C-alpha cells in the first residue's frame, strides 16, 4: 500500500492558514486533520480525539520525555503539541494528513519528519497582510506592529519549505495546494516501491 502524505501548511500570523485549511478540508473530504494534544480543559462541545487529545500535564510531560511529539510548545500555562503516533498511523493507512501550524512549529516538525510536504502560505503583499490583521478588530496598534515585525522575520524562513503558495484568493490557494498534493503522489520515488513489488512478483512466479 502506498503511504499517505504529511502536508504541513504554515506561514506568518494573519496570512489565513486556518481559513485556507478549512476550505481545503471541505474540498478534500478524505484529507485527515492532524489533531493536537493539549493540557487545557475541554470547552463546551469539544470531543477528545476529535478537537484535541486532552492530556494531564503529567501525561504530556511523559510524551515529551518519550519523544512522542513532532513539536510542542507551552502557551498561557498549557502545553500544545502534535502527537507523532497519530500522524504515523494515518500515513501508514495510506491517508493524507494536514497539519496547520505556525512557522517555528513547522521547523521543528521538519527536523523530525523530513519526508513531509512543507507548504509556506504567503500574503499577496505586506500591505494586504497588515490589512487582514487590522480587520480582525481585536488588535491594538502596538499588537499590529508586533505581528507585522514577527511576520517579516517569518518570511525569511521560506527557504526551509518545499513550496510557496500565495493566498490572494482562498479558492485559488486551495487549487494550488491540491495540485501540489496530486503531483507529490506521482513522484517517481513514491512509485519505485510499487514497481519493485511488481517485478519481485513476476520474478517469484517465474521461479515457481
């Protein structure tokens, strides 16, 4: 069986990762969403294993010690991370899985899972990125400046990714990502094990 792909969608804050990821999952219903682990308490309606894998701090710390996470971080007193086992089990079942994550987290995943497909989502321009942050209506002037400064730093990490997709329109960005996934499934190095299996079968039949 051909293994699935780990698709890592990343990019600067405010670029629209969540919006693009949600739209992509509607278009590609077979695409599995990578469920994160967290130590925060479940909110109303959240289901363990669907929204998050809810863990105690002790359980999460054991996951860190056992290298069971592709990446992790502590935010506002709670741990968040990507369980390695969920990703690997999904891929081994021949299913594609997408991980939507910040740039620093993506770089950590790359170091532990170099075979993933890393896609950097870019804004059409810095002016548009600032406009998107401002239209959230939840940011102060200082916060906007801070986010823009961080975004400029994060843009420098593009060289660590396999692909760059401009998010000018969500539908077009999704089409580009789908094209990347289709092309990746047809790379010769992913087909070589299948060819090898075919040839071994023929050779075995000739010997019997």
